[in-house]
C-alpha cells in the first residue's frame, strides 16, 4: 500500500525523530519504504513536507499510530501526484543502473 502524509515544515524535526526512532523494532519506519520530500520538490504546498510510505497494511496501521497528530494523510489529488513522481524517480534510478551495468 502506498500512502502520502503531510506535515507542516515547522514540525519536520519532530517527524524526523519519529522516522529514526527504534530502527530495529517490530513497528519501525525502517521496516517500511518511505521518503520525506519538501513540498516544493513534489509540486505540493511550499510550507509542508510530504511523507511517502509504501508497506503492508498491518505495519502501516502501527506506523500511523506513531505519527499521531503530527502528520495527516494528504488529499487524493496531491497523493496521486506525489506517488507518481516518486515512482518515476525510482524507475529513472533503476534504468540508470541498467545503463551503468548494461
């Protein structure tokens, strides 16, 4: 499952702490694929950052509890745009490796 959350830039340090917390725990963000992007980078709101998370449903439920009120799920339009941009970024990186080792 791929989901995007948004957080005010003023709370980014708090979000970073949650993302780095307990990297070996059963319900850790380290067990999920995630990326934290500035709003301007993903054509979102400039005063927000966006957290992209890709993981299975069970882990996602626990990670949402950790986020609490700090970050909320963004609206569908922004979410789809960010997921598309991140997937294109990943595809581009993979094809770049193919060119190197090709």
